[in-house]
């Protein structure tokens, strides 16, 4: 009996040692009559952000997403900002969603689920996500209004575009908060952290984390 237990232990050690090496870097180019977006994303990054969308507040939020998700993210966006910020924000969301999906590939070895509770002073966000292959956004954030010219309804439009194109299930709740800047910041940081947790590789897993065999 003792010998058998020892054998089991040894087997387990060997399994854990196996390293998964997957290149998870992607470049997306997207051009429409309204916007032109060039995005590069490295899920195995270090939080390096180089963002320019023409909307300074949005750049600030995307930089936080990269920094706290430890992704390398570069975005060059040119949009019809004179019309509205909507096209640019939505199209950056589409490009980021496509980038996430492509960088994940078939999802081999990923943890799949991720969640984050992130405070920013009085604001507190909860972001929970599942890399499921099924787009769904639950967005329960009551805050309304503008930060300079950036309307808070754009935050929902952005995450809708991300979830639709990444194929993820995403729940965003604002548990509390009054300051608009703090609220949006807590949400973007939370998404970065939750996505990092869900997309990170579990060395114990060799296949796709689904009993169906695919995501
Ligand atoms: Mn800030």
C-alpha cells in the first residue's frame, strides 16, 4: 500500500512539470468608413500599453486594462470623433474582442473562469467572466452622465462589442460608487484582472477546459 501511494505521488509531480508554451500574440487591422484601428495584443505580456484612440479618457482606461491584466496592448485608432465617440469606442471594442479570441486560439490549457473585485476609493466593481465561446454581457451599472465628452453609456457599448467578438460571458456589477471616473476605472481594472485570471494557463491542464471538448 505504501509503495502504491508513493508511485501516485511521483506520477503527479511529473505531470505538473510539463510546460505549456503557446504563442498568444496577435495583430488586428480593422478599417471601415467610420474608423481605422490597428491593435496588437500579447496575452503573455507585462502590462505595457501604448494606446492612442483620439479619446484621452478612453486611452487612460485601456492603459489600465493592459496594466492590471498584464497584457501588452498597442492600439492606434482613427475615428470620426467629430460625429460622436460611439463608432471609435465600439470599433476598438470589436478589434479587442477579435484580438482576445484569436490570441486564445482553441483555448488549450486556459483556466477559463476569472473574477475580480476592484475598488477605486468609494467605487467597487465586480467583474466575472467565462471564456465560454458564448457571447453574453450582464451589465448592471447604474451610473449615468459624462466625463468630459465621454458618455458613460459608451462603457456598456465597449464591453458589448468585446464580449460579442471575443465570445465570452461577462458579468459586470457596480457594487457601489459615486464618482464617475472612479466607477469606470474600477470596471476597466476589474476586466483586466478577470481576463488575466481566465486566460492564464494552468500547467496541469493539457486540453481545452470543456467536457464538450471545445469552447
Ligand atoms: Mn484615473
